[in-house]
C-alpha cells in the first residue's frame, strides 16, 4: 500500500491510543493497544448522547487515562453516515503516465464528486467538504496502467463539531478515518471481502459495498430507529429506504452474496428476519438471496485499530 502525502504524519504513532466513534446516539470510547502486529482493546466506555454527554465523555476519558496511564492521549476518530462519503476510484491510463500525477488528478475529481453528492444529500449548496483520507491502494500495469485510489470526505462543519468534542474531552486529535474503510480492511485480513455492510445506527443507516477486499462506495440516509406501535410497517418503510440506497450504487453488475449487519440498531426487533426474507433480486442485481450475518456491535469502532497498523507499516517502509 502506497500512501499519498496528505496522510503522512511526522510523529511516531503510539502503541496505545484512544479510538472514538462519536457519530451516533451512543458515544463509544476505546483504548487500543497495537503491538506485535495485532490490535487489542484495553478498555472502553459508552456514553448516551444526552444533555450532559459532553461532560460525561470528559469524565469517561479521565477514567480511561487513570486506568491505562501508558496510553497516549491521542485520538483517532471514526466517521461514517450521511455527513460523510468514502469510495474507491479506478484510474486507467497509458503505461507511460506517472502514478502520482494520475493520483493528484483523481483526487481533484473525487472531491468534486463528493461535494456534489454531499451538498445534494444534506440540502446545502454551499456546504464545505473536506478530504479526510486519500490512499493509493493498488497499482496494476498490464496493457494499461490502473491505479486504485481510496478517498474519504466529510462535511467540514461536522468534523469541526467532532474535533471540539475531542478537545473538550482532554484528548489531542490525531485525525479522522472512515469507519467502513477500516471495517472492510479488518474483515479482509483472512480473505478478500465481497459483501455489503449495513451499519444500522439509532439515527442513521449506512450501506457499504466491498469487492475484492476494497471499499468501493458508501450510501447513507437518516433513519430514527425507535419502538412504535406498528414495527412491521416501520421496517417496511426502512426497507424502502434501503432499496433506494442500493439503487444509488452506480455500475454494479451483481451485488455480492453476503450482507453483514453492524451498529446498535442491528438488534432491532424483527429486523434480521425481514432482511433474511426480503426479495432482494426483485429490484436489484443479486444472483442469489444474500446470506445475512450479524457482526459484534463493537467490531466497527474497534476496526479503527487498522489506522495504527497502516501508519506503522508505512513508517517501517520509509
């Protein structure tokens, strides 16, 4: 994996650090340890998003600092959902072109696409969109040069809100990273992932498409999961929104035969059953009914340990 310059960090990444997921109804804070080539959680806290959430987050961080004094107060913050986008662009050109030159051109085009989609999705034509990550994942050279570039983006004001939460909690912000990208990376450690991932949170749903171990694209929508008098009708409406999100993926000839579920609302009553029985091939290109598998809820935020892995591998290559 070749990193683009925008992700290079001069300071050495610590073995023990904080990983935060602050995008849902529950704030999640972890202390992770990366040593010996693997990531393990040392401690964690969950904080409901209430009127006192900011102070509760600060208190939780102080407790974790006390419990794990060797952990550097450096935070990697995972981002996902409707305020963000993450996708892989494939650039094809003649073999005499420079890879870095192609990457710069692709990043500019990706930013324009992200601005258009986020501005339309959030209803703000003047929305400021920030590039979070840009990495050259793979370079293939046969008859033509093929460069696979991953990019992630977010609403700039949304990132500002998250940065303030981190600062007020007494942590230094190392940077932001796409949660679905890290989860795909984690799930592809043993075998290249070909799957859809439904991150079903209490207030939003994000669908990620992975082929060949790479995150190809994400689509998100706001949806407030809560108990109501007619759960069947509620889930039918949610499935309509899911179907619309699947239709928004461009250029997909066949969707993969597996769906992973993650997120706090993945355990919503009846949800697994309706997903398992839904006629996916009726409106979308599924060759077979996809297998629906539930991941452990903490699998997604814990995948932020992949950031340490990539940064340390990059450092060892230099």
